[in-house]
């Protein structure tokens, strides 16, 4: 199935992946009814006011999951509680899987270019970042950003995690709303040629950054490319 949001370019793609079970797929059309249904499945004990507030907050994060020229394959959400130092804390996250055209025919070279571009974006002008060296990934750690070149079953990839702040709108012209922290995580996996696959997570639950990094790594470990046939493309996920 190939789906594209308005303004996106349709990209022939073929890959498979699995997302963690706690994520519930959102409807392709961003309707309030669809959000209410998804949140009702995720938060069965919440009342209508709580569901409406949670839905409003999460919809504000949708623009962070998309960039121009993408074909969106999946948008999903998780909500619940997780233990943080013996205390149950609210955990909410949005996940998007997408494909974007890329003029490359070598996965490793494409991954290297993506890594260098992100390195410049994250660390230019900063003090020397800390080098990271793991069995399946090497990279850099700064004050607000982490960047890794990783080895995946589907080929080389680039994983990043960033802490930022978001000013919420108030509905009044020119008025700034409250500022909240959020985390943005992304995995980019170049296909053998013609496009890159993106897995992006946005969450206001910054105190659960490690937990969401593990979720992103789970998707990466299950990611694989199939050979496109017939000029079209399919993406599959469970």
C-alpha cells in the first residue's frame, strides 16, 4: 500500500519492518473520530475530556514527523504509563514511517552523506562532542543530540536522538503559549537505490528517552528491503 499526504511525492518503495506492539496505527485521514478511536484503545480508562486533551497534545507533534517530498507509509501512536525511578509516569509518542526519493545507488555512500549532514547540523559550533563506540554503531554525543552510524539487517543506517523545546500555540494572534520539552528520534535507512526509508518518533516524555530509543532500535533490527517488482512499491509493517 502506498499512501501520501498532500504535497508529498509518491515514491516507489518496498521494505518490511515491525513496530512495537504498544503502537496503535492512526487513520490515514487525520480525523478527530480516528484519533478518539485510537486513544480510546490506548487509554481505555480515560474520560472524554482526558482523551480530547491527549489527542490535542499529540496532534501538535505531527508536523515534526513529516518533511516535504515524503510518502508516508504509517503513522502510529502509543500512550500509557512507564516506571521511572519507582514512579509511574505518562508515556506518549508518535511514530511515522516514510519513504523519500534519493539519487543514490550505493547504500553505504548514501548513509555516509546523511551522517555527515546531520553531524554538521547537530554539532557545528559546539564544543568537542563525546565519541560513541558500540558493537553495531559508532557516533557522537553532544549536549542535546546523539548521532550513530549503525549496522542493520537492511544495510547501513543513521540513527539520531535530539532534545528540543516546543512553544505551544494559544489560539490568540501573536500570543506565545507554554514551552514544553520534547524528544525527536529518527532512523534513516538508504534503500539499495532510489530512495531512503525514515522512521521518526516524537515524544514529550523526555524522561523516557532511553525507552523510546529502544523502540526505534527495535524497528531498525526488523527492517529489511525487498526487491521492487512491476514498477510499483509496497511497504509492510505489523
